[in-house]
C-alpha cells in the first residue's frame, strides 16, 4: 500500500515506520509542524528541533522520504484556542484529544495526496473491521494504551488509520528499536501536551492569561489558607504545587467569577465523586451503545471504572461509577469501553 507515516521523532513512530517498510509498503514520512516557536521564542532554542533531527535520522537510515507539513495556523485555530478557552472557563481541557481528531487524522488528510491509502502513526491501539464497522480496540499494554486519546475519531478517519505497533507492549517496541538499530532506540518518551513539547503548561497559561492573585480557601472551614496566581493554574483533584503546609490538600472546587480556589484534606465527600453528567458524545460506531453497564476511563492510563450509563435525551447521560474518584473535573473526557472495544467518548459537564 501507499502509506503516509506520521513521524514524531520518538521511538514509537519510528518503529511503526520500520515495521511497514519491512512489509514492503510504499512509504512517505511526514513531520507535522505544529509548534508555536514564534510565540515562545523568549524561552530560547526551539525544543522541537531535536524531534526533527531524530525524524530525519530515522528516515535517512531507512531510505524513506520525509516531508514537513506546516499546520501552525490550523492548530492554533482549533486545538490551542479551545485549550485557552477551556482554561479560562475553569474547565480541564484535553488538547491531545483534538490534536488527533482535528489535526493528525483530520486536516492532515486534506494536506496530502489522495493516493495515500492509509495514514500510519505510532499509537498504541488497534483498528479492526467487523460487520462493516471499524472498531477501535485497546492495545495489550494497559499503561501505554492510547485509545483514550483516539476516542473522538470517526468511522471515516478510522477507515484510513493504521497503528502498526498496536499489538505490541512498550518493552517489545523498545526491543524492536534495538533490533533495527534505530537512532531513536534509547530516546526517552515525550511527556506533556503535544504542542508544548518542553514548554511547561503553567508557562503557556501565564503567557496567555497572565497572573491574577486570589485566595486559597479551606472548603471545610471556609478559612483563607494562602494565595494563588490565578484559578486557571489549578485543576480539580490537584494536590501538588499548592504551597500549603499540613497537607495533603486537594483542589475540590474553583470559583471562576471570584477567582477563588477551594481545597480540602478532611472531607472526602468534597473530594470524591461517583457520578457525573457527560455530553457532546462521539460514538465511533455512529450509534449510542445499547449496553448500560460499561467500563470508563476519565483520564489516560490503566485505570478503568465499571460504570452504568443512563441517557437523558440524545446527547447527555448520567454516568455512575462503581467507586469514587477525586479527579473528576468539567471539561475532561470520559471514554467508554465494552470489553476491549473503545465505543467513544463524551465531555464531562
């Protein structure tokens, strides 16, 4: 097949590319230029140049052409503006979710030749067709599984998506990288939000929203415990970076209008929730699930909750978990599963 490979400069995408090369496919690698280097030039050398060097080295070793696709404008108008807006409203955004659905498997499709049959990436996930429907399935590595970040993809997007490392665990991918003697074989995994790279999230927030002094309030006693530089630097469930003694303290609520951050260490009922409302669903099979008892993730990682979902109208549901969690925050994505099939996702309201 003629395949476009999304290459990030990391070990996962470079192993995916080499696996496809060994299968004899006609490959072209693409590096998506989404970084905000002009905006963050005050931080010094562009941290994404290193990614590009690794991508070029991997392509040179494999004899595969590499093209650089500029998508800064598209990225800004979709992912970045959404992120800033959600933070300003006091919600918890997930820009990586929209990076996949709107950019990597969205507008990137429109930038490349239509003769490419598939777009491959280094995601830990699997795509299978069953009864004419494309299914997104979990990888065997529960920690690295990335179906959470892919749960807003559509049938059309999945029909062209290819995940060559989806059947491997992370340690197996590392072993393959060493077998192929890849330039990326010992490179550490990237952390954080895709478009920020090495830029700290708080630096990004400060650059856009500035600082706004406010009070940190003990939700149990209503006493002032300290000050903060803006409610938008905090998320529900957060326990680090509060600068308070006598903890652990957890962020339990934010008052956007009054710029207040409420914390608690004693009252678990303030910190923990077992139910939430969700809406703005994307059901991958294009119909909402008939099963009421599902599994759900409320963040990327291995943790799956048993959940009962009850729909209210067409695009809202009450989700009841089998155990409480102290990190449920408006704006986060809840991703639903039936066995190892990712059914889709909704936004916590």
